[in-house]
């Protein structure tokens, strides 16, 4: 009888704890998964915090927090270098009464983009590990990974010449909001530039000497194909990095630039563009976000069909930076027409190591090849018209 009583008691205890955990395991239980940063550059380290809080007397001997990380994220401590698809993270915790635990995971994101964590699953086991309960909770975590810049010093020949050409052809205007220094009044100075406070202190007429700002504008055209983003991502991603690099360097020199691209945030959506006049402040943030969100391209074979209106409207006072690996005759003929119409431009062609392009002689001075593997300029062979 004693054995039967012991077995019966054990059975009742097991059933009791099963019932308790079934009803109470997720009561006053909190779980969070969030990125420590909201934005970063590709190949930088990003940390993900996984936090669980048990705000009740009932301990949780085995609580799993399961969530999905994109395949572009590789854990730093893991020996597995690449994942073929999205993969699940299963973080196991043991929580006592009123205990909180935070675990930090470190990842390296290999590609720019906009990433979200949509949901997580909590799985808990009872005290005797004989029952498992689960619950799915929504997540609203988002991380924007910006493309990194290309080292422009590798443009050993053409980069300096191109920027020199843009700068020397600038129309320089005084910027009344930036004062370089204060000097004595000269007969050719305007009375509007007199600094009356400095004049009172010095006892002589003093004028503001203003900094100069450039009125020359540049338009960066980034033309992609869907094949580049899907089948040849190396070329497409390098083209995006080049576009960011040009916008960033132009901004450093105070040259206003607009970015036009046929890239889209979603299929059927509008083409992404950033116009400097509409983003007076934090211009590069808008450029970064636009380039990070490109996931597809408008199906447009003819470059000039898409951009002709903008090129016609801006041709007089703009320098064009065209980034495209398109090299067919129709495209090159369009560039030749642009050159004949006094269009000032440079054509940057991202290319793989051994791929060859044949340029028409009229474009030899405008074309710059960019080897995506060696990150350097390359020359092209020319053909007769």
C-alpha cells in the first residue's frame, strides 16, 4: 500500500505542476529582442539584446526565446561563416522568481538593406520537463544597413581631374551666413558688409569677409538592372556604393548634388530619388536610406527614356555622373548624343575582373572602368563607329 500511495502522490504532484505551469508560465513574463543600433554601415558589428523578465514567484527552469535572423547576418562567435537561408536563433534561459536576464549577441551584417524582426516564439517547459507550452509574440524591430563608401583614392587618374573640372567651372558666390574673418573697409566693399559692432570696437570701418559657396550642381544617375541585383549582386552592390561615394564627396566639397535611380523599394513602386533642394539638412541621411532600401528595379531597358526629362532640364548648369554597366550600342549612341549637345558627364562602369567592354572612340575620355574585385580603375578598348 505504501508503494501505491507514493506512486499516487507522485502522480498528483506531476499533474499539479503540469496544471500550474499550463496556466501561469507566461503570466507576468516579458521578453524583448532588439537591435542596439537603428542604423549602421555594412560589415560593421551590430549587437542584439535578448532580454527576459520573470515577474512572479513561479520559476521557469527552461525558457527558450526563438527568433529568425536574416541570412546576411553572421554571428561573430559562430564557426559557421555563411547561412544558406534565414536561420533560427534559440536562446535558452533558466529564470528564478523575479529574475531578469539580458544576453547580448554580436553579428556582422554583410550587405546593405532594410531588415526587420517580425516575431519571436517563447517555449517553456514545466518543472519536470514533461510539458511544453509556447506562445508567439510580435516584434517591431528594424535595422537599416547603409552601403559603405568606396576608397576614392584608388581613382588614381580620373578622380582628381573630374573634381578639379567641377570645381574650376563653379560659379562662386558669397555665403552671407558664413564669415571667414573681419577686415578693414576698402573702397570697393559694399556698405551691406560693414560689421557695426566690430567698427565700434576698432574705431574704424570694419567689414565681414564671407566664405564662398559653390553654385555648380551635379546629378548622379544610378542605373541598375534586375539581373544585377539577383544574378550578379556584386556589380549591383558596387554600383550602389559608388553612387553613395560620389554623393558623399560632393557634399564634402559643398557641391549640391541630386541622386536619381531606377531602384525601387518595392515592385511597382516609385523610383527612389533624393533632391538636395528638398533635403536641405541631413542630405546624406536621405541618400543612405534611399540606397539601403533598393530591392528591385523598374524594368526599363532604355536609360534615356527614364531620365531624358531630367537631363534636358538640367543640362545647362549640371555635371552628370552616370553609373551604369550598360554598354550596348543604343546606350553608347545616347551618350554620344548627350556629348554633342554640350552635356558634361562622366560614365563610371562597374565591371568584374576579366570582363571586357568595347567603347566607341567618342566616349574614351568620359568612361571610367571600375574593377569591383580590385577596387581600381581600368582602361577600355575602343572600336570604330
